[in-house]
């Protein structure tokens, strides 16, 4: 059965609680909430995920560079308290504030540690179709699977043909959450093309209608493959983006 997740950014406690309530009240097709861990906000992902329980499954994002490999992982007690059974591990970018403490480890290191220290957790990793060649990214995914990753959350896709290509590259039975996001301005469109090297079809336009149409297509794609869908509303109300689709 296809699961559907919505990513909610933890800008504040009250704001996150309000968005969770909004999703619960209007998007009956959503069963999971993801919360990213962003260094510009004080609310950590695993704390924010606690707000979504028990109404939703909740998946916090964990930045590997933030955790001292020689100290206990600080989020494990709260995950246990709220019955959170899934996490998404990313390596994490260097913080803007260079005084912030980070550690020399990547996603593979933290995935391996979580499988050793918290074997009850289902640990997902990231898939980025743009950062490097198909072969290099596929090899990196295999390293994550070898470390104990249970599946992948993708960066946003914008072209169904690229989705289809990646679906063929992954091992049979891989648990995948296919991602989509909203791009509603020319500046955002240009950012994704120039900075993230994202692939767009020629028919793409940064309009709400275009983004909603692709969200429907991605959901159909995931359901046909008995995989999962993951939506990241950016600079748009979640109901405007996904209302009537989920």
C-alpha cells in the first residue's frame, strides 16, 4: 500500500502544530509527516516529529555531521517516548555559523551506527538524482544499503521520464519515497536549474497548476509501483498545493 508523506518545516512550535492540524483536517490521504533538521531554526526535527504523534507516522531528518560518534545519540530517548520508528539520515551541509560543532562523518557512518545502537528503527537514506552521475549515485546508494538503509527518500523530481529511469536503476523491492516540491517563481525555477542541476521537461512552468499536475502524476507513479510519495510544499500553503489530490 502506498504511503504519503508531507514535509513540514519547523519554523516555530506554534506554526508547526498549526500545519499538522491543517493537514490532519483536510488531507485524508496523508499518513506520514516528515520534519527536516535545519540549522537556521532552533526546533530540532525529532522534537517537531513528536508534535505529529500519534495522529501520523513521523520521520525526523538526522544530519550525520551533527552527532559526536563518541557520545550517546541525543534523540533516541524522545523517539522512544513518542513511538517514532523511522528516521531519514542525510550527511548534512556545513553550517553557516562556522562556530557550530560538526563531526567528520557522513550518512553511511550514521546509518551503520543506528543499525547497531537502535536496531528497532527503520532507517532511510537520501537519493539525489542531480548531484553526480547515475553510476556514482547508484554506487553511493549501494553503500547506504550495505550499511543498513531500509530504503530512500528522493530529492524532488520534476520529470516523469527521470523517475522512470531511476526506478529501473534501483534494486527490485527497494522501498522508495518519490519526492516532489512546489516551484512557483522564476527565481526558484532558475535556482533549481543552476544550483541543483535539476532536470525539467520543456513543458514545465512555475505555476501552481503545473505543480499540482505533476504532484498527481507522481502519486500515480508511486501507486502503480506500490511505492511511496513525498511532497515538500515550499512558499505555498499545503492545502493550496495538495488539496483535492490527497
